[in-house]
C-alpha cells in the first residue's frame, strides 16, 4: 500500500465549478501536511499547509482528519489557471524534513 | 530571481554512460534533496544532505551517488544509467528542520537514456 494515496483523476470541470480532492495517508506518525501544485513538466510548488483545524486561502480550503488519516482540498470558483496536478504531501515526525508525496490528482478546468 | 537552479534542464545520455546533474541554491539552506520523478508518479526521495551529512534512502540504488562540496552546490551522479533511470530529477532545499519548513524545488533536469 502506498504511503500517500490520491485519486489520479483527471478531474475535468468547467470554469466556476467547485472541485474537491481527497487524500489518505497510512503512517500514523505523520506530523505535518501540505498540498503542493505541479504544473505540467514543472517543479512542485507549495500551495498551502494543512492545519488540524482546517484552513482557507482565498478559493482554496484544506481539511485534515487525523482520526481517519484523511486530507482534503476544496477549490471554489475554478479558474483556467487552476489546471495542474495537486500533490498531497505528508511529513513524518522525527528527524529531518522528509516529505512523502502522493502521485497527485490532475485537474483540468475548461471554458 | 532563481533560488534553486538546476543544470542542465535536459540531459541525454547513452545507456551505461555516466552522467552528472547539478544543483545550486542561493537560499543558504542547510538541507538539499534529490528526488526522482517518473511520469504520473510521485517524486521519490533518493537522498539528502543535512549540511555535510549525507543520508541515503534505503531503497536508492547504488548506481546513484551524490556530492555536496559546499553549502550552495549539490551534484547527482548516475554511474551507469539504465533505461529505467529516465525521469525528471528534482533538487530541493529547506532550512534545517521544523514542521512547516517549506521545500523549495528547482525546475528539474529531464534525463533521457538512449
């Protein structure tokens, strides 16, 4: 079983739609959680950290459920520029800043 | 301004011919990482340097080696590239440790093995 699992998609949505991505992780020692965005043939970039109480950054809302080992990302009012792959990432407690990446969920927003 | 720079952006090598990929950073970060990412897959950590301390992931093949001559530079050496080593190689940096320390990625080097 992969340490971080995501639905690969693609999610094809029209502009303005609301779309939600889910992610599960298997290591209960996971300590910190993030969503990274990766455009086609580019490097991953941090989109947002995910806090236990849930957090929002503009049109993006992230939620964490530690009991279920589940993370979500909600994108409201999708823009064409949101088209990318969204990587769910967890940091394991202890030691250095090791991140475990999911394979990503691809989002395609169309006019 | 570029913060994590990788050269070359595209590298073509022949089966079995050694190749070196380069990464440099202007962030003065303590930790530098090398990841391998194949198409539609997650970035996979190969190894990292915490200052001068080298840390190899348990499943990284011996074919992959790394050098960090100073804080700014880190190299990935592939001693005998196989067809299965064709991938995007991503360099990243972060400050020491800490729960929310962001990793900053370079643009990657796409390696083709003929």
